[in-house]
């Protein structure tokens, strides 16, 4: 990155920004300023339109409807009106259905008959009472009839003459204005109108998202321009404006040639260690697939290494370790390959990421001997290929040890990266103490452990461990803070030793979750297989259907749960154990050039 500072006459500032935006490579250093009411309203409008776009895209219309309205504001107004009308109808239908349900116990009646009874001088009343509260004396005060009985309640109709009316504490009078047919007709009409509006919205959803997204882009461009205007510092009685920003070094020559034609004063300089440059990641094709995973945490600072290419193969391996089923891995691979034939270029990198995660799952499933919950290591070998394959399958003990070895290796690898980062950011002397710890943990401890297990000559192992341990301990204990008295460093070195010992053990043991998740997924899949074949009845067709249903439900549930765990737990190992031991701080700002 190269840092640029511009000095612009205030009347030329707006045209200058327009030119910068057309070049589209300068990342402007934004100054902190309060959000104006106008810009706040624009942000609110953007979020509102995005919500409407999400609703339209969820309709998933595949009709090739011609755009009847191309103006974004007019289109937005039409959509909002239809959505409001649709929501109102939905509420009205719910209210009518509730009233309809309340009317069902009374049955259908003719409103004209009720009107005739009232004209004849009679009073007609409708009551609800609990069955246990029925009183025979009510019949002496009115002609009363039970029209329905439901859930311990009586639905009554009472007829009285003149001013006389039936009243009692146990009787709840109900006002009935319309018969059932009235509500049925109203509900049918409202539903027809509701479906018509939704059909229209479905048709609009075929073309509206593109128009509305363009409108969002336009509003965002206005916000970016406003932000750029406010990023300039006014000097010399507001006659001049100072603007700073960053461009990638590869664009410097072309950018200078364009800016020279504008006649503005500018200064181009290389960044200093104190500068916080925007971050533009540069990874190969494979590592770039894992950038969305790193973005879930944070970007590196400009003085740090980008850890994406370093954690990418580990994450891929850990995912496969956690899922650990060759059948599930094959499904992921086939699904992503199929999706690539239909997906846009924007989505294809995510599908490629899924493909490699599926490939890792398939490989680990083959090594672990599991496919769709079938554990090949536990099967009786009746075929020659199976007996040969079983000799290659890793046992549960081997898988557990492998998970710990992988964790140990990644922790040491993280410590090496930390040493490189310290040397790059502060100078080699600040990495010497870290190198000492790498020697102790990466060579001395393994040598001692191999000697204890008699995997190598004990005396040789102890000699290597002692020699390397002493060589590593001297800088680790006495040179952990360059420039300080070595005796003062000893105190902090001893404290760091305690933290390193306890932290290293906890970090490495965290990786045992890789083995635990893979084993639990395999066991659960095997349990569903046994349930499917043991619980199916001995009825030819029914038995097959029951088996298929149990297998489909069980493996779908197991696959979803295992997939979720396989995504989350490697994330934790990456962002907690690996990032911590690599000394990753993060907090970098993404390179976002000012452009249209």
C-alpha cells in the first residue's frame, strides 16, 4: 500500500472527488464525524429496501415477467401498498375466522326469520352456560331451547314476550349479528383478494429485486460520497482541503498519471510502522476459499501476517475429522458439484469450499472406517477386500492420539508464526524468547516423550531434551523483554513458564473434541441403522417403508447435527487455540476503495 495526501482548493474539491471515484482505487481515511439526519435517513431507507428485497426473493418466482415499472421509487410505493393491503387482509381473515369459529355451535339461521320474530313482539336471546349450571326453572320464565352442546357448555336460545327478558348469573348472553354463511362468504372474498395481491407480488418479485438493488447501490454511493466529503480536513480559513488515503502499490503509476492531470498538490509515501493501512488480502485460489471463515473473526492488522493460508488446511482437516463419515462427505461433494452447474460466480467459491470440506470428510471417513453410520471395522469380514481394508482402518485409540498430535503440531506452528510476526513487526531480538519456547516445546518435550516410550534410545532422547531445553530456556527466561535487566526478566519468565505450561496442556487437550465429535457422529449413525432394521415389521412392503423412513429421518438429523458441530468446533480451535498461540491481534480495516 502507498499513502497519499492531497491538498485541494475548496471549490475544486467536489470535482476532485468525482474523479477519484471514477478511478476507484483510493481508500479514503475517514475522519470521525457525527451522522447527519439526512444520512441517517438514507441508512434507514437502505435497510427498509433491503428488507423488501429479502421478502421478494423469498417468494422465489421463476416467471419471466417483463418489468412493468422501472422507476425504483414508484416500484417501491407499489410494493409497499400491496404488502400493506396483504397484511391488512391477513389480519381481517384471521379475525373473521375467529368469529366464524365462535358461530359454529349456533349453526346456520335465516336473518329474515329472526327479524319476523322480533316484529311479532317477541324477544330472542342467545346464551352460553356450563352444563352443570342448568336450571329447569328457566323454562318457566321463557321458551328456552338447547341448540348445541360442546365441551361441557350449553348453547341456548330463549324466546320471551314484550318487555320480559331472561336474566341469570349463570347465563352469559351472546350477541349474534350474522349467520355462518355471512362469515364464509366474507372469508372467501378476503382470501381471493389476498391471493390476488400475492400473485401480483410474485410477478413483481421476478424483476423488482434487481431494480431495488440498483436503487440501494445509488443511495450507498451518495452515502460514500458524503462520507468522502466529510473526510477532508479544511485548513487556511476553509479555503483548502486536506484528504488522505491509500492505494495498492501496483496501481501507483496509473494513479499518479491520472492525478497529475488534475493540477492538485499531493504527496505519495511508503507506510511507516505506526501507520494502520487498510487490509487487502492476497491469497492463492485455494486459500482464498477460506477467507469468509477468517472474516467471521476479524482481519489482521497491517503489521501482522494474514493467517488464512496457514489455518486453511487445518480447518479443512479438522472439519473432516469432526464429521468423519465417508457417506456424508460424498453427499457434500455431490451436492456442491451439482450446485456449481446452477450457481452464480459469486456463490461458486463457497461451493468449492464445501467441496473441499466434503473431500476431507470422505478421506477421514475412509480412514476411520465409517460410511452412513456403517462401521466397517466391527463387521465380520466375509470378503477379501473387507478384510484387507480393515487392516488400514484407524482404531478409536489411534484417532484420539491423532487428534492430540494434530493439536500439538498446530499449537507449535502457531508459535512459529508468532515468532515471525514479532521479528517482522518489532525486530528479530523480540522473537528470540519465542524461539526459545519453540525449541523447548517443539523439540525438547517430544524428545523426552519418545524416550519415555522407548521409541528412541533413552539416553539419546534425554541428552537431546536436556541440551535443547537449556538452549531454549536461556532466552525464554532471561531475554523475554529485550532491554530489561536479565534478572528482572527472570521473574516475568517464570510467570510466563507457568502460563505456558498450563495453557499448552489446555490448548492441546481442546483438540480431543475432534475425535469425540467424529466418534459420536459415527455411533449415532450406527444406532439409527440398527433401529431401522430391528424395528421394521415383517410385512414385505410396510417393513421396507418403515426402514426407509427411519433411515431418512435418523441420518438427516445426525447429518445436520454433525455438520453444525463440524463447522463450529474447528472455528473455535482456529480462533482460540491457533490465533492465540500465533499472537494474532486483528482489528484491521478492510480495503474499500472509493468508487462507483
